[in-house]
């Protein structure tokens, strides 16, 4: 199985970064979003990580099948 880290097209709130990370690692999307929010509130690094992820991560293709 060849997994690719990419932003989600369907499960997005802003840019789909949290959903993409959650899908890649097999985590719950809501918990991943809460983790990013906590990083934003505590150290402010969540904002930087999210922006970098939105710029660097490609958007998922329509032909990617979720297994």
C-alpha cells in the first residue's frame, strides 16, 4: 500500500490539512483538529504548522481510493 500525505477535499474545515494528516496516520479527524487547536493556543506553533501544511501538502486526487 502506497500512502500519500495530502490535504482532504471532502473532509475540510479550512484547507483540509488536519483531515489529511488524520487520514494518513489513521487518527480520528476531530481529535487531530483538537490537537492543532491546542498547539495554537499553547505555543502558537499550530498556526505555523497549519499554514506550512496548506502550502506544502498537495490536494488529494479524485482517483485516490480510501482502503
